[in-house]
């Protein structure tokens, strides 16, 4: 009995360790976001003219764009995987990464508008980065319209995968290249690299970089949950069709 008890304890310990190892990035994401929220609201920030306390929005606005680009990039990876190895699972991964990436983009737009209203005097200033981000989101809205307009599953997945690749390629210059070639009120314009020593205080980096990683991990977490739900729905639908 003692031998069996020790064996059971080892199995339970192994299971707990396995769960912790598999979910380490989720735990890291929770820790980083908790640190971001607490540090972003309480840690000291530089007193800059006009911006003042609103500079704290940096921890919640800019990471949305990093998250969007990361999630869109992952979506493209699975689009390429689908074209090389057509499977409904690759299509689902690509779709859900694009879905959550678009949510991050919308949050980036709205948090930016709130910040701009306090610092620039209006929510929409016609800034090149604002316009570029809006156009990029419209391109991805068209991606979802395309998916909804095709009834055949294989054709929809194939067309969406090809469009997704071109959408990502078009997004990069709209957000990262064109604004740097024009006059903009954003950091990183006119050939000036964003978030250098003049744009970002060294103390703020202690919160900003963990915030970027934390929000990206949250986006990946949400995506994996949506993917599991989607795959379960597809299995249920398939089993019902087979019964009928």
C-alpha cells in the first residue's frame, strides 16, 4: 500500500509539473500584465510638456500594435502552411490569429484616439500613422468579407490564405515605412527611429518592454482558446453530418 501511495504521489507531482511547464507562458503573461498595470499606473514617469500623465497610455496603446503585427504574422505563417499542406486546422489557426490581431488593431486605434484627444486636441489628427493603421485594418476587414463571400470551404481557405499574405505585405509599409518618410507627430517619423533614448525615458522602458511581451502573450492565449472552441465546433458539426 505504501508503495502504491508513493507511486500515486509521483504521478500527481509529475502531472502538476507537466501542467506548469505547458502553461509557463500563460503564467508569465499574467505576471507581466499585472506588473504592467500596477507599474503603468503607479511608477513615476517623466513630466513632459503637454503629454504629462497621459504618457502612461504608452503602456497600453503601443503594445496593441506590437500584438497586432505579431498575431498577423502568425496568421500568415499558417496561411503559408495551408498552401503547402491544405488542412482545415491550418485554416482555423490562420483565421483566429487574424481575428484576434484585428481586435488588437481596433484597440490600438481607439486607445490612440483617446490619447490624441488629450495631447493633440482632437481624436483624429490625420496623422500618417493613424491613416496608415486605419487603411491596414480596412485591408484586413476585406479579408473577412472575402471569407464570408465564398461558400466552398476549400476555395474559401485557399483564397483567404493567398489574400492574407498580400494583406500582411501591404500592412508593413503602411505602418512602418511610409510614416517614417513623412512628417508625423508620432515618434519614429521623418527617419527618426521610434523609442530611442530621446523618445522613451529609461525608467519607462522597465514597464514598456514587459508590457509589449505581456500583451502579445495575452493575444496568443486568447487565440488558442478561440482555436480550441472552433475545432470543437467543427468536430460536432462533422459528427452530426455523418449521423444524418
